[in-house]
């Protein structure tokens, strides 16, 4: 008995030592990041006196325009980020872990569609149809009375997080119809071709959006991304430009400078967990992928950058440099072509994205009339937890979509277009026609040219 008790004490002591070691390492890294951030603040304060004029801790950064003035006036009527408990303000890692690393509650009722792509690959679309008890009255935002669609792009690691699940629940309550996009081989979607989706390659997303538009031609479509999923969203909007068929988009805790993000690396705990998670899912297809990818090196990679570089830059029969890869996959490569409003919700204490002064392209929001930045002091990465059961970022996103819809409706009534028809009616009828006939690029630009007036 004494021997058993002694062994139990030794095991308990060993666990305590390990936990203390992990905690001390975490505190050291956090302190070093804080010191680096303070040095950066001393060198250059890119935010100026924004916080002085917004003591509530929330600031909307934008280029002045008719739409910006509308959003500023409309969103100011909404509640600011409520004060959270002191431990949430002090340790953004807690919010990040709760919303991203803890298992989801898995209470959503999903109806899955497997969409076969042009090259034979398969992506999965999960239509959120429940739980039935919280379904709100779906309010139509157009003359047909169809509910607005929320096309959700989760993180690129294939993990359905608590943050995504809670957003879907909130959207259902507000009368939206969410659908979750799952990449090849992720979240239960089968990998039937020896091809993985590159970081900023929107070809699969284009086909998925076209399919959703085909099924719901009279519904307004909104795009939402979570964390690194913003890379795919921004790539899609940049490549498609005015022919994206999107009314508005929102990015929650986006990562903009993705090449630098991979090169800088994450705090060791996040890097290890995400690396192991991605290796686990890739190992399921190791035999099939071995014909194209050096899977032995993939599974032995020691960082997310090394894994990504081996997968997409050192394939068998095709080798490109790391810089060349990002020339084709940088989310901001075609940012000037974006032609729909994009709201980005960020916090300055995001431990995944990194210091705001270095990782947020502030000039993009000050010079591009389609981009808006809602910046808070705290919130972590996709956290923004409050004392209520609704994440602040979820409420702001849905309020933003409602405000955009209302603005467009007012613009339609106030504008008289050629041929005497409403712009959205023109868009709706032409989009349905485009699915039956082949239209030229000129027609597409003409179709969406009305939207550019609100950016002046």
C-alpha cells in the first residue's frame, strides 16, 4: 500500500513539474512578445490617437465614402464590446483556446452535399438546418422573400471550432441560412484525387459558390471567414472582382501577411497542436498521396512552414521556390480588384496573428473604399467573448450584413438606372439567365457597375 501511495505521489509530483515548466515557458514567451510589442510601439504608432477618441475600445478604420458614413452611423448605434472579466482582458490566450482548441459542442444539425468538381475532386457543403428549436423566422431580404445565405469558410486545418458553431447558431436565430464549406479531404470530406488545395487557390471555392447560387438564385449571398480561412476568401474576392456574386463579406480575426506568418511561426503550443492535427489527417491518405508528395518528409516536418513548403513547393515532378508559391497564393495579390464591402474584425491582442502594428495593413483600410476594419483592444483570436452567451464579433458581423442590405435597398430606391429597372432586379434576372446562357465579360462588368457609386 505504501509503495502504491509513494508511486502516486511521484507521478503527481512529476505532473506538477511538467505543468510548472509549461507555465513558465508560456509566461516567458508572453513577456518577450509584450516587450517586442512595446518596442515596436515606441518606434512607430500606426494607430495615432484613435484610442483617445474611442475610449470604449472599438474603432472603425475606413476610407470616407457614402457607404462608410452609413456604416459608421449605423454601427455606432450598436453596443460596443462589453467589458469582460479581467482574466479575459489580461490573457487573450484563454479566449483563443476556448473558441479554437476546445472541442465544439456538436449540436448543429447538418445536411451534407458532396459536390464533384471539374477535375473529379470532391468538396463538402454542410447546410445548417438545426437544432430546430432555435430556428428564427427567416426574413427575406429581397422581393422573392428568400432567406439570405451565409457561406462560411472555416480555418484551413479542417477543424470545426466552437467559434464557427456558435456563429451558425446565432445566424439561425437571426433568420439566415448558413452553409459551411469543407475543403478536399477535411472534416469527413473524402479525398478522391491526389490533389490538395493550395493556401490561396480559390478554384474549388468558385465552383462551390456557383453551385450555391444555382440552388438559391434569388437569395442574397454573404461570405464569412474564420482566422486563416480569410486567405481563401480574399483570394476569391480578388480573382473574381465584380463577378463574385457576393453582396458583402466579413473576416473574423483574419491573417493578412500569410507568408510572413508562416515564416515567423506561432507560439510553440499552437504550432505543435496544429502541426500534429494536420499530420494526423494527412496520414490517413499517406499511401495514396505518396505518389505525388514526399509523405515521409511531410510527416517528419517540425513546423507548419516546413510542412506547407514540402507539400506545395517540393512535389514530385514540380519544384517551385517558397517566394514563387506566395506570388500565386498571397491573399492580397489582387486586393485592388475586390468590388464588394469587406468588414474585418480584429483585436490588437491576437496571439495567433501577431502584433497589430506589423500584421495589419492599415493603409489598405485607409485607401480602399471596400475594406473596413473594426479594431478592438482585446478579444484574442476569434474570441471576443463577453459576459453574454453571444460573441461580440458574431453580433457585429450579422448587424453589418443587415446594415449593408438596408443601405443597398435605400440606394436602389434613390437611384434611377438606365432602362428604368431596379439594380438588384437586374442583377437577379441576369444571374438566372447567366446560368442558362454564356455571357461576355463586358456584360458582367455592366451588371455590377452600379455598386461602384457608393464608394465615392
